C-alpha cells in the first residue's frame, strides 16, 4: 500500500526519467479530492484521448473536463511529440469503475485476469496519463511512446513497483479500447527494460583498482511483503556478514520479517534508534551496507 507522491516528488520523478514536462496553471492543486479519496496508489494507467481538433485543445479539455465529467481527466497529457503536459494532481476523473480482481492483481504484481466487472472505483488508486491519439488506427510516434514508457517507469521506480503495476484502461474497465493499437504486454516489457537499466551499476574495469560495484538503493517501497528478488538475498548475506543476521533459515529471496529484524539490527549498529531503526532500508544505511550487484 503506497501513499501518493507529493506533487513536487511526482514532477521530480518525471524529470529525472528524462521526460520533457510542461506545467499548466495550478496543476498541483487542481483535483477532485473533495469528491473522494486520493490514495493509496497501486499503479499507472495509460489511456488514449480519442478524436481531437488540435493537441492544444485536447490538453485544455483534459484539464477542465466538461459538464458531465469535470476535470482534471488525468494527471498528465502526453502529446505526439512526447511532451508531458501536467494538468492536475490528486484524484482525477480518468480510471472510473473497473474490476476488483484486476486491482488485486496489480497490487500483487501478478498476471492480470480478464476485466469482466466494473465494481471498484479506480480513481483513488492509479496515476493516469491521457496520450493524444484518435484511437481509430492512428499511429503512435516513437517520441510519444518513449515518453509514455519513461513516465510509467519513473513512477514505478519511485514506488518500488515492477512493470506489472502499469496497465491500460482496456485492462481495467470492460468495453474500454484504450490505448488502442498498443499491446500492453509489449508496453510493460519496454517499461521493464527502463527499470532494469536504471538499477544496474557499471562494473569496474578489470584490475582498475576501483571499489567493487554495489547495488543502487531501489527505494523504501521496494521492501514489502510479496517482494521476491536476488537483491534481497544479497542484502541478507551482507547483514549476516556484519553480524546482524536474525535468520533461522536463509537469507533467501523473499522479503520476510526476518529480513526486517536483521536490517533493524544493522540500523541499530549504525547508531539509529526509534523510527529510524524500523528495519526498512533507507538510502544512507543501504549505501553503508554495500550490497553487491546481482
């Protein structure tokens, strides 16, 4: 369960991913929070806009909405040049009602079931991007797709999610076609490549005398029940080596309470206490642990 990023954190995540961003008016405070919850967030939802007269008019429509559906209709509009227009932040009218089984799969980061129900409000739980496309067979420019992949990966990285936390509107709400012409399996593969590329630390050249390469901090949200990763095994081995292992068996690839207790022992060893020694890795203690790349 993840709390939404602040507006500033959201903006920084997109820019750090290399997205070209344009901020519109009071996007940070333009939302539908008065009408319902915003958060916890579990994923990113991709849409297409449908027919449009001009890209500028579509950006404005997504910002203001219309009588039957007030704006914002998303958090960002991605135009065909790949520019990301921020039009709102908080609860937005983009996901609507969808399948609770799909939401459970997104939370578990497992294979998606068919979306055959519309019994759950998705607006509190997904970041939403409207991508300008008629939905009637219009092509998807490479620059636009690149931006769509980047913003999706940026938010997954910020929350410690995998690519399985990215879905299309058509995978959420029965009868929805968007984003038309995009195979979401392929889309998630592209997001995974960006996530994997960002997590790799270059190995030092042989006999260079450099320090060994260590794994980058993946974010605190990465360490949660259900996470399975070779990185967690490598972390556990380093904790044991530092005399902080609290394992009866292991360490292994699944994040468990034993990992949390072991990491808390490491935090105490570093002099942390109270909430600073809760067993969830932070960037400073992680860097000092020197977990090797996996």
